[in-house]
């Protein structure tokens, strides 16, 4: 466990204790953080990094993708070497 800098509705900053968990890694070097991030990865998907709710959710066998933000790269299935940053960002 550690601490994160958080802000309240008035913009006042404070430190908050973080709970354990939330970020996972697997034998294929995929790193995931967020609800349903990388949910459909199979054993052939490797070296992906997905952070944010539903980030990379539909990726099955994609490799070396990086997505940061809720719903980022969530339409990807087999794409390779994509990098996206921001809420709902996709490769077209």
C-alpha cells in the first residue's frame, strides 16, 4: 500500500492511503489497471499496457499496445504497436 495525492471538490489537495491491488501483470508481460481493462486478452497477447476502465477491453491477441484512459483502445482486437492517451481514444 502507498499514498496518492487527491483533490476534493474545492481543489484542496491531501494524501490518501491506497488500497492494495488494482494493477496486475501476467506471464505474457501484460500490465493492467482498471475495471475490465484488457478483459479479453488471451494467451497470445503480450506486452500490452492498459490503464483505465475498459481500456483495451476487446483486445484478444494484440501485441505491444499501450492505452491510458477510460475506454481507451477498447475497440482494438488484434492491433499491434498502438499507443493512445485520453478518455475514449481509439485507432481508426
